[in-house]
């Protein structure tokens, strides 16, 4: 961001503030001695804006805004602790608590947990939003440098920022999407020891107990600060990354699924680490990693298709193919996926076989359609 | 009032595979007028005065976007056509691209002139892969005619993510990143693709451009309602006799669309704008369709008297749960909680307390989420609670009764 000499005037909790244009609400509040809680934010690093703990009320705004990423604007009237802000912030903390499996009742390190402390500050009681199936992962402790208990992870991404921007490495990324999001390494595999040797910077920045030092480890971990990319390198990185999705698609056309080897090939072509390629590709529904089916059947389950009888058609597909959604026939000829809207609601119920669209389906038509493949 | 076809005027008339048939219908006259007779500011001014608004759902002034990006002195600017329609119940872009790709390209050619964009992208959703060849072929024909000298126009294919219809997620995807939403500001016209000034317009928005340039801003702004000018393409599906795309003047009534045109009967409810859209009871069909009232992307799904509203909302939530990018807490973890509550409702295991929790959760998600998906996800929940509260009451009563009996036995 360019430094500006322009100043903006605003009010935070009734206090008049004057800051350099481009200053975020969070920075301005801190300068004025007003504390706003944060979890994902790392001082002096670009905002991530994911945890939503630092939300505040801005007069005239439709929603609450994240103070870590919203610049203070001229004349803005900000309130950081209205009943609305406090109740929504508390609910956000509750959601984080309920979504992870980590139990910290008997954990001696719980006092060091940022989430645990926020929960005490906001007097979070018995769980309101009770998620019955929270994220759960077995503890990963093969690595001599970092022990990962991802059930305690709140997906704040501080470890990723620390790894990339402070240690200058590229070991961690976010993989998958939605509720299944996970901090992944490589092709979602255990941390490789080599790159993490003598580092452990991610542990320092983890606000919860998700990352910790293995008990046996006694060595000293030092991380060196990274130098930013030169302008030329930035352009090269940009060009490479822009070729990532097309590269993955090319690979997919050749082998019908994206194996570790395939991703490694693409990673080499576009000059990105494997973890990054995995993180991007696992986000998208049409970049399959496992099954190698020749023909991919994708049937829509959304409301318009559902109304018009998608469930019995899916039943018919299951019967004729002898497989459940998410599976591939033993001969590898067909795979079956139940997917989100495919934009053929006027022909509901509808499905795609590879790129061919079939609309106005009925259970009786399925066998005949499949015969043509 | 019958249909008013402007955006769709050439659909079914021109051959989508042959530019000469488009040219015979007056195609690219608007582009030539814009290029040879109007200045960059002149084009922007015309679009601004026309009152054209974004047709993707947000309804922001198209001219204002163009002006912001157009004024920037950056040497690198981008134009993006958002053809990633993934909103449940929306299929208008597929219809348009299939029948009139040249209309879209002409709109983009003009937009490129107005904004000063050197590169234009059409972000096509992966589900529409079969249209890729048609579209690429159309672009090639336009290029050979010499109408694309000012802009390199490319098609970029998505990879299956609803959230990429959100403009900032779309740009991330184009850059080769995960299709996660960015926080705003900055907005695309100042810092968009690769942090350069970028204009992102919906397919339907761009289809309007040649018509406005040909007929003038006044012609366009004379149609519609005070804040919604021109026409809107609607996609009607669900319990109707004639599902399909219909183009009507802005401000037309819902009754006309679903009953008269699409042939619905016994309407219990309609949902407007996809899985995050409002749900209105059949008794309110006299509302007009515009930015002032209800519009969204123009998807209208009709439910007849036999449908279970709670089940419909549950399926909307399942869709949004699957399509949440997972970046921010309220949407990622809130959708999971939401789906679990609806699961309990459907399976007869809900508590009276669940309704209050549903409301708290809805408020948290709409106020604290990073982007439109999480912010709008609770809309059908709140609407159904408002208009169909008795269905929730009944299901709760039944759950409590069943569990009470189970505990006695």
C-alpha cells in the first residue's frame, strides 16, 4: 500500500481520531488506546480477515465490518462495543468453539489458548450452536519439529502467514473447502521434516494448542525473516499461477483424475510448491483426485431438480450402476456424483455425463441413456 | 403486459455459429458507433445516464463501475464477464450464450473501449464446458472481422465452485488461487484482478450495452421503475407448466410471470434469487419485480400446495453448506450448525429452543460474514420463519410429542 500524507478524521467510541489515510480501523483504535480483540491478525502483516472476531459497527453500514481490514474513512463513526457487536462477537467465538473437537477442560496449556481466553472474556457458557459432528483429525506427531493436533485448529491461518511471510517457506496452505477446510501440507500429508528443521515459527503464531513442540525436541528453532519478491519475480509468479487451473485441467484430460504425481508435474510447470497446488485444486469440485472413471455422471440435487423428481432418478442410477454416489463402477466405466445446480433447472431433473446434458429425466430413461456410453 | 424482448431479441433468430447472420440483424452497428462516433467518456456517460444496473443480483450502477475504472490512469486494466451463474434456479446465461454469443461479445467490445481494458475474460462455469467451443469460435469470428483490435478477449473456465460467481472469488480463481472471497474495500474498479482496475459485469448486463448505444440512454431509462431501468430476464422453474426464460420490463408483477407466462397453479410459495433468495407466500404474488422489491439474479422457483417449506429451506442450506468457501468463521462453521439444526427439524428431533438458536445464528451470519454468501444465507431461513411459522410450530410439536412418548415407553 502506498503511504499517503493525507489524514482522515473519524470517531471511534466517541473519541475523535486523526490518522493517515489507509490506516485500518483496528490500527486507529489501538493508537487511540481502544482495544479490539483479534485472533487471525498478525501485527505488521497484511490482514487475513477470516476469524471475524474484530468486527465493529460502522454507522450507515449494512453489516458489521472487520476492523482489521477496513480502512478508516473520513467522517466514519465507529463503535467497538455496542450490545450488537458484543453479542455477535460472542456468537462467532461460540461457533469456533463448537466446530472443533479439541477439549481443553483438562489441558494445562489452555490458559495459553487465545480462543479459550476470548471465551472467558465473553462469558461463553453452555454451547448454544451445538455442532454434533465437529472437525476431527488424529494427532500427527511423527514430525520431530512440529506436533499437529488439528482438531484444535480454528482455521485462523496465522501459521500459514508465519510460514510464508516470516519464515519465507511454503510448507502450509489451506486445503479443501467449507466446513472441511484444513491446514494441509503437500498432497495433504504429514509435514515433511526437512523443511521444518530448525524452524517451528508456525508454533509461535498458533493461537490454540493445534501446533506444539514435540516433548523430545530440545533444539533451538530460529526463523529468518524473508525478503519480499522483486518486481520481476512477482510478475513471473503471477504468470505461473495464472496457468495453474488450465494446467490442472490439461492433466485431467489426460488421466481423468489428479494424482500426487500429476499435481507434482503441474507444480513443476507453474513453479509452485505441491502444497499450494493441492490447496487450490482441492477447493474445486470439478478437479477430482481419486476415482479414474471414464465417464463422470453428475446429477443435480438442488431444489428445482429435487421438486421434479431427482431422488427417484438418483435411485435408478444407483440400481443400474450398482454403486452409491461418490463411487466408481468396478470396471471403471462410470462414476456417480450428486452435485450442486448445473444450470438446467428448466429441464429438471437433469444430469451431466461428461459434458453432455440430459434433461427431463425419469427413472425409466436411465438404463437407455447409459447404454449409449 | 406480455414479454418485452431486448436482451433476448436475437436469441433464436441469429445463428450462434455464424457472425454474418448476426451482422445481418444489425449486429456490431452499436460497436462501430461507439468506436467511431463516441469518446470513451461519451460511452460511459450514455451507460450511466441509462440507469443500467448489474443483473447478477447486487444491482450496482453499471455506468458508475465503468466510470471508476475508466478514469484510472493505470496502463493495465481488465474487463471480466461473469458467466459463472451458479445460483440455484438460474440458467439464463446458458440460454444466452447458446443462442446469441455475438451479442455478449459486442457488449464486451464496447465495454472494453469505455473502460480502456486491454484484456477481457469471460469466466465460464465448468458445468457449461459444452459451450466453450461455440464461444471460442464466436470470439475468433469477431476477431477476424477486426472488431477486437483494442482488446484481447479470452475464455477462462471455472472448475466447479458456486462461490466463484462472487466477483472477488472469481478474480482469485482467475489468478489461480482458491476461489475465496476477498474483503472489501478495495473494490474491483480500483483494485481488482492482479490488483489492477477491473470491471466485472454479468452476461445479461453486457447484453444490454449494444441496445443502449444504438437507441440511446433516454430510450432505456424510459422503461422500468425509478431505480430499476430496462428489462430483466427471469428463469422460472419448479412447479410450473412452462419453465424457461422470460424477459419482462422491470417492475412487472410476479403474478404475471409465474401464473400468466409460466402457467403456475396453486402457488404456495415462490423463492426469488436462488438458494439465498427470499421466500414469499403465494398470497403475495402481486409484488412487482425490481431492485426496489425483490429481484436477485432473476431466478424464480415456484412451489405448489403439496410442498414442504422446511424441507426446501433445508435443501437450500445443504447447498450453501457445500458451497461455502470456508474462509470466514460465521459462514464456514455457521453453515454446519445451520444444517445440523435443520437436520434435527426434518428428523423430528428438534427442540422449541432450536428456533431461537436459528434466529441467533441467522443474525450472526448475516452481520459478521465476510461476503454475500454468508450474509445472505439466512434469508430463506428468516423468511420461512416469518411466513410459514406454523410449519415450524407443527414440526416442533410433533418432535416433542414423539420424544415424550418414547420416554414414556
